[in-house]
C-alpha cells in the first residue's frame, strides 16, 4: 500500500466514510487539481476539488455524480485557460 493510499484510508475512516471512498476517484481528483493549478492558478486547485466534493455530495454522491461534476469543472478550467491564457510562469 502506498503512502497516499494509506493516508486516504485513514482520512476516510476519521471522517466516517466507508473504506475505499477516498481512493475511489483519486486519479480523477488529482487530474482535475492539476488542470486547474496549471491552467487557472495553484490556489484554485484545492478549492476546486473542495467544490467537487460539495457539489457531488449535494447531487447524491454517486460515482456518476463525481465523474459528471469533475468533467464539468475540467471543461470549465479548459475554457478559462483558453479565454485568459496560461498563468504567467506556467506552461
């Protein structure tokens, strides 16, 4: 088990989520954070992933909800980058 997987298991248990919840969409969330950090601004990455969690929870919290909302946010970040350009010092 990697350190990341171990941390996600512990953090999930600490906040009352069932086993595997934290790692179920790990790559999807990391990809979203990367796209936002590189295309919008670094501080926007954790805030956007927080928004993903809140929105997915309010929508019902299913895997499909998470994937749909992440796709929306990824597309929004791409549109932002296309309109505003890549932040200075990033490429």
